[in-house]
C-alpha cells in the first residue's frame, strides 16, 4: 500500500481509510460496539462517565476491539483518510465530551483542501 497523505504522516505512519478503521473497531461480525452488541458504560471514556478529559489509551481494557485496538469508541475523535461529506475527512470513534458512537457511526472532520506543505494536505474551515 502506498503512502497516503494525512495527519499521521507527520509521525511516519499512515492514517487508516474509514473502511479499515471500521473493520478494526467492529471485527468481521459487524458488532455495534468494539466489545460486542450491548453497551456497557464503563467500557469507554464518554461524557456521562464524568472524567471530563481524555484518558490514556489503555485505560479501558474491557472496551478493546476484536483486533486488540483500544478507544475505538469514546475518548477522542479519530481522523481517517478518504472523503465522506463534501470533501470533509471522515471522523470515527466519538470523544470524551460526547456520547460514544457505534462502530458504524461517523462524523465529518475538517474540510480537505489542496495539497501543501510537509504534511501533504491543508485543512480549512
């Protein structure tokens, strides 16, 4: 797979495409949450838990996905490669300040504009 532009490029890594992210979060059985089909409030960092800030990635061991990925629901939004709505980058996972999202739910990140600079992309409002 060739290099893809994106925020991870700064660290020498590649951002996943939205389909890759979703498979890492849901597995092959298309579960609703990384840990299964039932929601358990203590399995991820979300607004009702009362932490009110991001946490270390490995804090919620019970919320690990079938592929061993942490924080695929709650804690921070994760930006993926590809376009989702009108050129906006797809965002997955939810955040500590919101309700956790099902693995298949999405949000739109910043609008991708033209290639520029060392990151490969400029992001605009």
